[in-house]
């Protein structure tokens, strides 16, 4: 089992920054990939960014150049640095990890953290 603890959300003015964290704990062999998703009421959850082992990243077009995903493999923690935030970035942000447990690769979700961009 993998437990994910998210933190870092909050209220920020347009143009501001926030950094989200996602710490994984539990019994697993490795974290293969960490992803960040967001969801607003009435809409589907959308992929924001992913970072795989080796640091390979992928971003949604809407956040390219503004958001940066990173990870600390020793601490099993992922980060999403969000700069130049816009009101349309307001959402609940979820982290998702792909963990290897024995021969299995399983996905787990964090509890979500609210990000509100408003003046």
C-alpha cells in the first residue's frame, strides 16, 4: 500500500506562485512516475504534468512555461512549482503515483489540495 500526503495549496493572487508537494510513504519498491491532475466542479479531471524516473517531464499546453514538476527520489516526494498563476488555474489538484510493488505496478491518488487564484 502507498499513502500520499499532499500539501501546498491555498489562495494566491493572479501572477503569484505556489508549490505543491506530494509525499509517498508505505511499502513499495519504487515510484515510477508522479503525475499532477486538476479538477473543477462539473468538469473531468485533467492531466497537468507528469515526471517519470530520470526526470522526464510532460506538461499540458495550458501550463507549459509556467509550471515545473520535479521530484526528490530519496524522499519519495514530488513537487509542482506553479508560477504566473491565472484565475483559470483554480481547481483541486491531485497527485497520482505509479508505484512498483513486487511485480505489480499500481496507481494511487492523493487526497487533493485546493488552489484558488483570485484577486
